[in-house]
């Protein structure tokens, strides 16, 4: 059970990292016009 919990935690962190990257790219795109 702990292995599944750890996997879900890593997966959640990955999703958050991707969302942050997309947000940064979007803001950077707006900044550069």
C-alpha cells in the first residue's frame, strides 16, 4: 500500500511540475509578445 501511495505522490508532483512549467511558458510567451 505504501508503494502505491509513494507512486501517487510522485505522480502528483510530476503533474504540479508540468502545470508550473506550462504556466511559466504561457507567462513568458505573453511577456515576449
